[in-house]
């Protein structure tokens, strides 16, 4: 698979939490470094995502939001 996104990180699925229609998938891309993504339950099923298996976090965004504790 080739993608135009340059930020592609292979990792291990460490958690999948399915909700009513969407789920949260957490991928550990380095020890202690976890990327989370909200995707549909249908996408989780279609991709065959399972805890412990390899998946890719592909990041392509034109905006990055930043927050801080006040």
C-alpha cells in the first residue's frame, strides 16, 4: 500500500474500545508512545483490527490543535 501521507507509524494495537457507532483504537508506535484514533466500528471490523496485532497510524492534517492547563 502506498499513501501520500508522509507520517506513517507502524505499531501494535494495544486497545480497542467500541461504542455505539464509533470506536477508539490505540496503537503503541514506540515504548510508552500511544496514538489514538476514533474510527467507525465498521472500519475496525473491515480492517480486521485486533489487540496485539500490527497496524499503522497514518497522520495527514492541515491543522494541529494545542491545549494547555491554566
